[in-house]
């Protein structure tokens, strides 16, 4: 995405474009109302030439229902949909129970008692399973090393193949660049040695993706907190920048705070009732990948050099 342009900007422009105008007229809804919820107050404000836009109480509630981090319909949907199509059980949770216990509740710790999205106490375990389901989908699916390296290969391909290395910000041209066009270009470039993105396209089309050389482990991190970076740096020195890739990730550490209506009529913060919400499961991983043509050589090298690298004596 070009400097200064975010996906929220394109989303906002799309909502206000003629491309969706007919659909909004048929549904009898306002593009302005959709834009508020779709891109949030900060980016919606740009349509009014302001630095910020303050949601009303009910706009905030609607935003939490649709796109909220805790109970947003988008989060629930993508977990269930991805789990179904991937054929795994990790992302499943009792969504019917959770939805049935959703309530609009005041936050008693606030002077204004403004309403917020919360649940009754009977839905607390279903809410916890949603959070754990997201954690397991990240650890087992979204951050599977093969999926991560294909993300990297695709990013590299798009940087090499797109004009200027970036997607178009003109709305019409952006909408015209679909998966079909990208897949077609990957196929074309993979068989054309003169194409700028030939090598990367061939790796994607022919499944000659980079292979996992190293994955961070608790024992290695206990020994040296910089173990992934040290091994990546040493691998680049031993081989070649073009043959090594590094992919680190660390999840957000924020707690999930929302009101819970209890049987005695009181309202309590979720972080006081559940250690899962007070200290959500964290996920951190770092992968070092190498080109398949040097995989065996690189593995043999790492077996012999790892101790020196982690002790700080690697060269």
C-alpha cells in the first residue's frame, strides 16, 4: 500500500462509491452509517475533514457487535468459517450459547455508566472458548510455517510484479485487480524466465517454497532471548541473503475487559472473573527458512553450529 494510504481509506472510498450505491439504496441504508461502522471513528472523520469523529453510544455498541475485538460478528464468523474449510476443530466454540448471553450493560466502574457490550455469567465459558479457539487457530493454522512462508513468497511476488511494487489506489483499478489476475500473473511469470518475478512465481506455482530451518523454542529462548535473530544472522552469513528468510511474530498482550451480569444482579469486569481474560493466552514464534536447494546442507550446518551461535560465539 502506498505511503500514507491505509486499507481503511480504500474501504471508506469503496463504501461511498457508485459501486455499492445501488445495493445500499435497495437495502434502504445510508453509506455514511455503513462507513462509520466499517472503518471506525478515526478514518470516518477524514470524510468530514476532521481529525476525529466521536461515536454516539449506540454507534459504539453497533461497532462492537459487528467489528469488536471481543464479541464482534466478524471475529466469530472467520474463526468458524476457517475451521470448517480447513477441516480442523480448533476454532469451534459454542457460538449459539455466546450469542444468547450477549447483553448491553453499564460499566459500573465508570462515572457515566455508559452502556457496553457484555454477557451474562452463564456465557463466560463460551466467551473463554472463543478466545482459546482464536489462540489455537493462530498456533495451529494461521502461523503454520508452510502458510507463513507462502505469505512471504506472495508478498515478494506482488512487490516485484505490481507497478511500483504496490496495489493501485485508484478505486476502479484496485477493484479490477482480483485473485484471478494475480493467479494468472503468477502462472505466466513462473514459465517466463525473463519475467521480473519469475523466480518467486516459480516457487509458488511449483511448490518450491522455502523450507523451515529453525523454529524458536522455550529452551532456546531461556538460553538466549535473541536466539531466532542470532540464528537468522548466522545463516545469512553462512549462505546468502537470497536463500534465507526470517519471520517473527508476537501476539498482542492486552487483556479483554468487558462487563459480566451475574446472578445476584451485580455487574463485574471479566478480568476479575476469569484468568483467561485477565491474562489472555500469548503466542510468539520466530521462523528461519532456507531455500529448498540448500535445506539439507543448512540443517547439517545448524546442528554443528547452533551451540556456538546461541552462546554468542558464532561467526
